[in-house]
């Protein structure tokens, strides 16, 4: 895949684990984090925050001027640059640091975070330096990112090489999330501004080039795009029930989801309880080739609890009942529940 989106919520496992369990044989919750140091992957932004291969990461960096490590598309104020340089020197001296070590050394105070609360200013500065490519996540300790200095080779300077890198990033994104309408394709590739802010002005051109490279087909008068080497068949869907993560590539494109399955799915973890329709962390339920409902899963006293909702009537098919229980058993094994 090149990239898997991450999310810190565990209900009953983190999004990256829920995505990978359908795609990696014998995958168990937490395997990605446990094997992180041996897998040749990095935590970084692509179209969202998540895990990328080092080959993909190399296409995105440096996100700054190689001669000035604190220069970016949004130049840093002088005072912040000085703090960041001191922090970078400290990390280089220590090798690997915990954010608490940095805070004890510098005590940068508090700042307003994205959600409106107060967060440690050290954490925000570490996040910014990580995004900029000055730091890398070496591993996690009790869920906390451990950082080391990150040195990148010089980035491309000629227009052709920059375009080639941006096109390669676009191809990775499309391969994960296709087939897509042109509106969804354009929206997806606009998110490459997170991967490569230094080339944000070139993304519209990259979108047009991607459109020319892809196969285009029409369904009910709408154009859809997908990679040319895909094998498109008409085989019958199997009977398997699959509970999908809210950010799984199958359901990530919400416009496509509604077109294919006729109902609107929304991620409601950050929606006030009284306004939730399907639940805190509803997992779309794919049966055969239809998403027919959702499940909310939780673990209590070592047992898996499941609550289901359906768009229409609950299927009375014995095959469905059997396959749903088989999927729940796979989830128990995935979570290590005996």
C-alpha cells in the first residue's frame, strides 16, 4: 500500500490495525507498532497522518530549504527558530528523547491545540519539527513517540524531477483509494499538500497528468478512474462478512460510499453523544458486495461485546448469521481474547 492511515482511538483497536488485519495474514492488534523498528517504515504525513514506507517518505522530503532547516512554505518566527535549534541540538546530543525529557530541559509552557484545549508547547514544537523532517519517530513507548534527529539528502531542484516525485506520490494515493470519480480524485490529490507543501502550487498540474495516466470508464453517466494495470473482473462476491475501519480504503471516499450503497456514513467519535446516529466508532459492515450496516465493538472483562445496526432489515439468511459470527471470532483472535 505504501501508506496506512493512523488514528489514536482504540475501539476496539486502532484504525491502522483494523485496516491491516484484512490485508496481512495472521495480523494481530499492535503488530505494526511492535515491529516498527524492523519494518522499514516511518510515521509521517501523506494525505493524512499515518505510516509510510521509507521509499515513499523519501519522495516527500525535504519539506524545507536544505540550506536553512527552518525555512518552509510557512517561515518560522525568529524566536521559534531559536527554540527549535536548541531542541535539535539537544536531541542530537541525547540520540533518542522522550517528550518529557525535552520539556524538563526547556519547559516551553502551554499552547492552544487543534481541538481547542491546552497542550504542552514542547509537544507542538516536536510535532512541527517532525513534520518538517528535522526529527523522526524512532519508536513508541507506552504510546508516546520517541524522537531522534533525522537527516535527509538534498531535495530535487529541477522542475522535471519535482514533477516526477509529485506524480509518484499521486500514483501511490490513487492505487490505495481508486476507483474514484474525478471530483474525488481531485479532492484526494489536493491532500498531497500535506505530503509535499513545497510543491503545493504544482498539484493541479499533477492532477491533470494523473487523469491522463489512468484508465477511465463510465458507469451511469459518471466517469471513474483507476490504474491501468488493474485487473477488473466480474467474479461473484464471496459470503465473507468484514467489519471495516472508518478510514479503510473501501469506505474512505464517502461520496463513492453513498453512490455504491445508498446511505450516508459518517465518523461520529467527535460528534456530541446526543447527535450520534450510528455510534462512537461504528465499523461499516461489508457482506458480499454490499455495506448493509455497522457494528460498535468493545471489550469488557476480556470478552468482545458487539452492537449492530442495519440500513434495512437485518438479514435472516443463515449464511449471513454464520459469517458474522466467523468475523467476530476473527476479531477475538486479532485482539488476543482467548
